[in-house]
């Protein structure tokens, strides 16, 4: 393909994207294909001879699109939205074409310096104090892994990377049962081991960690000769929005000299609104925290903002400097690959720059506030509807509920049937979760272009389909 052909197709694709995004509401949100449909439509062997883009693109529409679950559908109320606001898509387009590798300052100074500035813009946007500096990771999972490796090395007096873990007393890490599975994986990969991830009991409406129980768990491990090393807290857990009392938990963690990491992958975006910051009071004292601008804030995936109070610890843990990676004669520059597990890095800061400038914090705040208000209104309507039960209260724009008509027997089965029927219907998309062994339905609003009418349509669909299956 030459670059003139590229430009012609680029224009066509841009028009296609406009049409797609303007009409995506008319499509079923969740893909309606069966397992194997797409696989079977794809030739089993690669082409020997060049094929025309017209053919490739026609196949893309015919084979691929039916198997897409439309994450940018305004009635995508499942999981947490991974938004892709228009200006961030444009930034990604430029990045895809320029394709710089941003591992070192010298491999694209603009990427590094833009990242430094954007992380500070985000810090200010979230109301974090000046002491925090940050790096953009590919995912919250990577940030959490980096934090766990750091707390491991700190607890081992920086000897784990060279000597391994054998011969040391067991390192202990504390979290509640509500944290994301990325925490478990980080514990596995770091060699700490699942048995040393201590699940601290939760209490209260927010399903947050009980600080007294955290204190007791640390003391008991200390007494048993184990090595308490860190605590991982969550603000806005995936299932129900579980939120640990950050202030009280950090009191305990710091009293015992533990490293602390806060996972606010979803809820962190909401902190651009000062009125939501009470959900993470005390955050100023965390050692590390992560939030995903690629979720609620609107930046195209991937983009995870990782803030640190002492980046020196992270760099000490992860920096590796063979001769070819040294930046000679450029003292004082940042090489962000020393802050993350992968070496290669995409230029992710550009889409933050485009996004924040296009909407301003004001425009982004308005969206998030609307989502929270509309989700709250839906919650109120469902709470007042006979046969429905609210299971967990709204945490920002997320709440859980279930259908529980009088006399119904197997509520788990009934609610699974309801979710499946709703998703087969296609007008909205919801997922289920488990709370204390009960199957419940999650609702969250956060798509960049969702409207009040979209959220209210969820009420009509849920009650209509519940009426049909009950
Ligand atoms: C989405 C999410 C994650 C995982 O994020 P990735 O960027 O996909 O790794 C972790 N924790 C919470 C609370 C999340 O919502």
C-alpha cells in the first residue's frame, strides 16, 4: 500500500467511524454470535497473494462487525466502560502512524516530557498534593504489579531481584476480598504466593476493609515471625464499588511501616469532581495509586495513570541499564521504561492532552456528574418497583439489584435468566456479580455519550423483560 492509497482509505475509514459512532445505538449492545461463528468464517490458511483493501474491508464489515460487543454503545451498562472519546481516538491515530517507542527520553523527548506534564495535569485534576509524581502504565494491572514488586523489594531490603525469595521469611500482603483479580495475579507473578495474600474482613455498607481487623492480622503475622510488607486498598471495587476507609487503613499500615497501594482504576476518574473526593479521604498519604483514564475519563484504551510518592523506590526495583539503553550526557532526564515492567512504551500522554484540551475539566465533570445523577434516579425507580430489591447502594454510578418477587424460589437462577434475556434482547447490556453467595445484577453508567433517556430506557427494558420471565 502506498501513502496515497493510505490517505484515500483513511478518509473512507473516518467516514465509516462517524457513521458507526452516530448509529451504534441501533445495534444490539452485546454481540449476538455463537462461539466459533467468527473463527469458522475466517480462512484456515493465510493468503499467498496480495489482496485488495476493498475485499479486506468488505470482509471486516461482514465477518468482524457482527462479532463485536459495542463498548462505545451509550447503553453499555456492563463492567466499567472503556471509553474512546473522539479527540483521544484522533490522538491514537497520529500515534499509530508516527509509532514512536517511548522507553527513553532520547527515543522521543516529546513523549517523555508530555507524559511528565500530563501526569501533573492529572494530579492537579484529582486534587492530589504536589508530592506525587507519575507514570502512564499500559493497564492498572501493570501498575499494581509494579507496586507489589516494589513493596516486595523494600521488604527484602532490595535483595529479591538478585537473590530470589528463598531463605527469607514469608512476605505478607493485605487486602479485602473485594479487590480486583489483578492483585492476585501480581502476588503470583511477584513470587509472594497466594497463601501470603491475607484477606482482611470487611464491614459496613461500603464493603470496606475493617481497619481493626487489618491491625490484628498484621500483629498476628509479626508474632508468627512473618514479614508484613504491604497493603492494597480499593476505591470503587469492580463488583459493587467496594471502598476501603483509606484514612483509617493507612493509619494502620503506616504505624506498622507497610507500603500502601490504592487501586481506584474506575472511581479515580470521578475525583476530578471535588464532591466525590470524600470517597478517598487520606489518599495524600498513600505510597502509590492507580486510576485508568481509559475508563470513565474518556481516553482511548490503554492508559493507566500511576502516581507515586517516591518514584525512587520503583526505579530502584525496576531499572536495568545495559550500555545500549544509557542516555549519555543527558543527566537529569527521565527514562520512563525504568518505571514499568515492559521496556517498550507507547506515546499515551498525547491522548490525555487532546482529551483535556477538547473538553476541559468542566466538560468532563459535567459528564460524570450526569452519570451519577441518572444512575441514582434509576436506582430510586427500581427501589420503588415491587418485586425488585436493591442489594448494594449507589457508589458513584454503580449499584446492584435483583429481581426477588414474592414466593420466588431459586433467585440466583431467576436473576441469571433475567440478565441473559436482557443481553439477548440487545437494547442494553448488563452483567451479574456475586455478593455473599447471592447472584445479583450490576448497573453502572459511564459511557461518554450516554443520555438520561438511555439510562431510563434501562428501566423499561429491565421491568419489561422481568415481567416476561417471572
Ligand atoms: C478495570 C479494573 C482493573 C483492571 O484494569 P486494567 O487496566 O484492565 O488492568 C483493576 N481494578 C479495578 C478496580 C478495575 O475496575
